[in-house]
C-alpha cells in the first residue's frame, strides 16, 4: 500500500547561514507529515535522549563543530543504546548520507509513523550535462 507523501521540503546540512565555511547541502524529501510536526519530533528526541545533531542542544552533539565529521565514542555508545544499527555507517568518517540516515532515524524515535522518500531534482545546466554543461552566473560570487 502506498503512503501519501503530500509535503515537500529540504533539510539544510552544513553552514546554511554562510557565516562560517559556507558549505551546505539541501537534500529534498517528500514527507508524510508537515515540517512543524517533524521539527517537534526532532526536539522531542533531543529532550528524551540528550543526543543532538545541532550545536544548540543536547549533551552529546553529532557533527556540530567545524570539521567534526566523525562520531565520538560517547555518541556511538548512545546511538547503540538507542538501537541504531552502526553497521550501516562509517563512524570514523561520516558522509552526508550517513548523517542523514542517523538524523532521520533519530526523528522517527519520536514520530515512528513518519514516512519519507528523497526527491531527486534535475539541474538545467552543469554537472557534465552533454547538452548544457555551462555555469550560469559564475561572476556573481567572490
């Protein structure tokens, strides 16, 4: 049976405000719940576990500091204790995909009925496209 995924929004992974290293990815998903409900679930999971994926909350923070792309022993132990399958990631060198996997699992701790699927967007230009492998607006940025 197909689940309805009427909501569509992204997760900002990295420096979305561009006041540090400026690197950020915005993976987009289709969701079963509105953004407000998912934000509430994230905050509820932080309150329940003490674990956090941001630098403002939690006693144990994951990838919250500059160049912190590995899981501390404390974070690994906490994730295992909570039931996360550590075999699906590389704790010593986390990728964006690893981080997303953990984050989405973490949100579901407080919203187990949450369903989502990635939405892959096409790009008009660049990325070695055979027809239009060109940069638009290159000169706009320093």
